[in-house]
């Protein structure tokens, strides 16, 4: 069995979760049994909806909090009628506000707010119970009640003091007692005094044996309990981002990325590391030798792959640009929007479609409105892009940091040239300057105005080049090294070595 550990997942998932989804597909093709374990608490959404959304099968998922019960990972199937049956004959009025229904009882002013599943708005995700104006409980459902949260008034606010996790038949599996930042977990036969200890208890309960493999995608807060309870399994750390801070590193000291600091410091308990590119592999091994005096085993395996090349049935949209990422500040979508607005004066039919969701969405909407760019720059939301890239003229990015760049790979697999900043590691893997796109030199001392101007000028250059078909052919050629069959071979070799 291959156990893959991560923290959280969301509707606007990061490259880490998409990399895991690609890996799950490869493991299925190889016939390698795998589980993907998430350790964050999910209250706004059913974890099944989040994992299924990017391609995981329900039986591949383990959630820390239901591991100690007999609850299965499953979609929401509990209905409004199931909730109404719990009213026990009390008189009530039902109101409907779309995704939120409300049962208002005629006595005492009590009411229940019923939040429907985002994946299936006909099914119930949670019910918030208010009595005499105070929130007292939240019940969370899939095919039955999974857990409840209990609240008490404190300083004018609802204070969460307990979660109770249930078995399928309604019996109590265990309790989580919450006192501010402090928590402990009460089982029938033991008390566990921290979440880290709970993770360790779960790992020990997996009955990991010789021949099993543990892959850790994020080690923050969970690395120690995993390594302490790994048994005879081989452990690998997946490197998803730039693993160190260049500005805070000198000949005597290196500042590791905090996602990997624990896993690097405890290299003696780690059997191998996996980098997404040869460039990062070489750099990581050189740094280990220089700063730690140790030579680690590092494999290069891309965190993504493409099953086949994509091409449009007819022509591509003229001068239509696409970008895809989380709408997060580090992706610098605002800079890209401003660059396209500048380039529009020279390329009249230029358009930009931005795919993805994230915390910057409202800010980006306002920027588009401010620039008067609503007719040619569009926020497209989260979509499956496998058949979308091929319709576009080119892919553009303003990101200043990429561990790999899954969207770059998907773009060149659809024959798109790419324009972006020359930063480790994605651009250097997928773009050969003036052969299938343009890499813009960038440095920390460059101001945003200069970065924007350079990007705008380069977009114009791409739109005017007579070599666009040569660029497309070269993108396909580079993408050939990332076909799923090639990545499968790398994983197969690593698995055989590890076991």
C-alpha cells in the first residue's frame, strides 16, 4: 500500500492536490494500491465533494477525523425530509432561501438553518440549531450524521467547546474537547492530548508494514508523528515548491521552505525525496551536501502528466490568451491583467480568460472594472480545462514562483506557446526562449511597473511573430517527455526500488 499524506483540500485546490490527483491516476494504471490521507478539519464542505471534484475515488480517501469511526467517505445523500422527521411533531414554518432552508418553530423562537450540499443542492450538508437566540449545535451529514459541534454563549459569541464523532449506527466514536487553542480527544480507552498525537495514533492504526510506502506531500505539523509511527515502511518527501529562500541563503546558512524544514532536518528518518524537475533534483542534492554533509536519494518525477496531445478541430481563437491558477496574490494575476490592458492598444482583438478560484477574486473583478476591460478580460471560474486549452492562441503567466507548473504542461500539451517570467522551475522546464514562447528576465529589484511593461511588450511580440506554428510544434515536442506512459515508468521504478 502507498499512503499519501496531505493537510487540506478546497474547491480552489493548489497544485499539491492536483499533483496528488495525477499521481492517483498513475497508481491506478500501475495497479498500485494507494490511499490519500487528509488531516485538516472540514466544516464548510463535505470532504468527499472536494476530493471527488478533482478526480479521487471515495475509497482512496482517508480522513483523520472519521478514521476512528466506521463512517465511510461518501457524498451527501441526507435529505430535507430526513431533517424534517427530526422535528418530532413540533409546529414549524419552512422557509427556502436557495442553498439555505430554515425551519422556524412556533414555540420559544427556536429555528434550524439547513445548509445544502454545494455538489448536490437537493441534499443536506449541515444543520445549525439555534435555541432562544443562541447557537447550541451544528450537525454534519453525509449518508448519516458524521459529527456534531456543541456551542455555548461566551462574551456575546457562540463558543465551540466540543465535537462528537459518530459511528454509522449513531453510537459515539470519540469526542474532541476544545478549550481555545488547546484540544484533547477522549476515546473509550484513552485520552489523546494533541492533534499531532492524534495523527500518530492514526498512523499506528494503519498497520503499516514492510513493503508499504509513505509519501508526504506536506509535512508541516504532521511530519513528526508520521515518522515516529512509520514502522518499517519506506518514507518519501514530495517537493512541490521552491524548497529554500534564495534571499536568506548564503555560503554558511540556508533557509529552507517551512513546508520542508522538518523533513530536511530529519533526513535520517527519510528514505528518499522526489523533485519534479532535474534542475531542482541537482540543486537539492548539492545543498544537502554543502549545508548538511549528507547525500540524499532524490528521484525526479514530474508531478503531472498528460495522457495525449490535444488539438482543436477547427482554428484557434485569434489572439485569445488563457491563464489558469488559484486566484492568489503570489500568482500576480493583477499584474497580468494590467499587462494585457496595455497590450490591447496594439493588438485590438486581444482577449484574456482567467480560470480558477481564490481569495483575490473580488480584487481582480474591481481591477478589471477600473481598467474598463470587462469586454475582453474575463474571470471564468473553476473548470476542467483538458479540452479548453486547445481553443486558445497562447498561455500567459505572471507567476514569480513555480515548483513545477502543471498548467504550463497542460498548455504545451495542447500546442500553446507560453509567455512568462524566467523563474524556477516551471518556465525553465516547459519554455525554450524564442522556440516555443518567451521567458522574461526578472529580478527582485524590478518594480511592478517595469515587470508589467515587459510582459505587455512580450505579449505583443508573440502576437506579431511569424513563427507561431513553429512555436506550436516545439511545445508538442517538449510535452512528449511528460506523457503519462513516461511518468508511469518513473513511478514504477521508484516503487520497485522502495519495496
